[in-house]
């Protein structure tokens, strides 16, 4: 017990010269982190689980169907990257304004962000629908997957405005510490998604049997439900976190300084998001060219990596919010305490997940691929071996996510962006090509290259957070 107290104590996180006032107690610090992180973790983990159920239902159509949905995923994430970047800025700015106790400016940020999102979405949606087939071909589609992937991607693109607007509203709510609204909206939306997937993929209860296209329509219906819940909470403004509230009667004109702040942080994050998505896109193309069986195993592995990613990302939300709010109060010492405390929680969580993955690797893979089915045997064996590498990811990934979140909350987005650009968009594809085509390690080499990428990211983020340059970033 005394060892655990030393591990989680906040007393050893600061040098004496860094202290600027009365420090928070260890219990209070972790309570604040858990209060914000738990809804985000619940949201992300359950959304991931529901997404896995979705993959299982698609998988019953055949491994080609799993591959088709996977091929459409990376281009879709590239489309969303600019909006993810903008949302990083929105969360950081709203958190800082909350710390500065400037509610009017926080609400102005939300209104301006909504206008910007609607304009950008119109452009991106038009491009994605007009060039669907070309995008899917670039993604590495094979003859046995291209038509399903094209149908899926085009339908999902119709609902892009709904998806991006929901993301923007939820990002603002996280900035004030309201992670419950996003949790409720996404959980309900994904349950609706699963229900309609059941109806439309297989044609149950008299509905048309649409296959992979039915899965896309179900996702779109879920997006609409999520937007209704998020918008209702923002416009009604009656929750315990009654900090954000907008009305149609408000001033919706773009404010120069507000837009400038969003553009500054969002622009840096756009560099990160676009670089990251392009890097992942190139990575996915390399893996897709290893064959449909290997790519199907890769998609199963990604389900578990994404699932564990959500634990670290949920804690990162707490880091963004608390670091931003503490800097708004001019307390970088408390910001560092919250950041270090969040990272220690992520370390324990990552270690626990890693051990679980190693012990239960084959039963976990069998959820998606049956070993008794001869057509799935090759994919099953590849996926089971990948689980060892996925276990190694856990500690590095969760800690790197937390440090990146803390730096974003401080407004140090440019450093995070450059780090992600170098590691994901440059080093990972190069290392993957060497591992797959030069050394000949195949899919295992591709995942090994990703492990090196994540370790380097953690090293860079830890070094940056240990310094003080992020203390004085203006937002």
C-alpha cells in the first residue's frame, strides 16, 4: 500500500522552484481526472465494442466484406482529419476560457466553430462524393472488394455534415469538463447503429437486405441521432455544466479574434491530423497489398488496438481539459501535476490491458474469425500472432496519448503536430516498406514498424512535457 501511495503521490512531481501556490492533494487531483475521464472512457470503450459488434455482423458476409469496410475507413478518416484538428483547437480554447472565467468568449468560440465546420463540410462532402471510386482505388481495393467499398464510402459521405457538427459540439463540451453529453450522444447513436445494422445488413424484420451498404445506412442513422442529442444539450443548456449555451437569437457572425484563435490551434492540429492520416493511409495501402487474408487479419488486430486506444484517449481528454483550465488560472504547476497524474494512471491501465491481451489472445480473435472455418484459418493464425505486438503497444500508446493531450490543452499543438508528422507520415511508412519488402517480415514487420513509431512518439512527448516551454503558450 505504501508503494502505491508513492507511485500515485503528487508530492514528487514538481521541483521546489516550480511551485506557484498551494498545491492540490493527491486524492483531489485523481478525483478530478477520474470525474472527467470516466465518461470519456466509457463512451469510447463502449463505442469501440459496439463497433466491433458491427464488424462481427459485417464479417458474417465474408472476409471480403470486412476488408471492404476497412478500405473505406482510412479515406474517411482523412476527410475527418481537418475537423478533428479544428476540434482540438475548440476544446483547448474553451478550456482556457473556462479557466479564465470568460463564459461569453467560450460560447462565442462554439458558435464560430459551428459556422466554420458547416462551410468546410460542404466542400469536403462534395469532393468525397464526386470522386468516390478514385479514392477507393487509391486505397488499394482489389477486384473482390471494390464495389462494396465504393457503396459503403459514398453512403457514409452523405452523412458527413451530421457527423462533423456533432464532433464539434462535443469537443466544446469536453473543454468545460462536460464529458457526459458526448458519452450519452455517442452511446445512443451507436446502439441505434447496431439495431439498424441488424435490420439492413441481413434484411431482418421485412427490411431490405443491403449487405455492406446497409451497414453504411445504419451508421448514418446513428449519426443523426447523435447530433440531435448533442445539439439539444447545447441549445437547452440546462445540465450541471451550464457553462455552454447557445441560441438562434445569439450573434452568429464570425469574430475576428475568435476565428484567429481557432485557426491558430486548428491549423497546427490540421498539420498533425492530415500528416497522421496520410501516413496511416500509406500504411494501409502497403498492408492491403499483402493480400485479402492478411488485410482481414490486420483489420481484426486494429479492432483490439482501437479498443485499447480508447482508454488512453479517454484519459487524454482529462489532460486537455485540466491542463487548459489550470493554465487559464495561471497555475502551470497544477497543470503539470494533473498531466503527470494522468500519465501514471495511463501506465497502470496500459499494463493491465497488455497482460489481458496476451492471456486471452486466441479467444479474442475467435470473436471475429472462426478457426474451425477453413477459409478463415490463415487470417486467424496471423491475427493471433499480431496480438503479441498489440500487447506491447499498450504502455507506450496510452502514455503517448496522455502527453499529447496535455500539450494540446496547453496550446502546444505545433510540437505535437511536427512530432506526429515525422513519426507517422514519414518514419512509419519508410520503416514499413523496409520491414515488409526489404527484410520480408510481411504483416508482422508492418506492425513492428508501428511499434517503433509509437515508442519514438512517447519519448518526444515526455521530453517536451518535462520542460517548461508549453507553460506560456497563448490561446
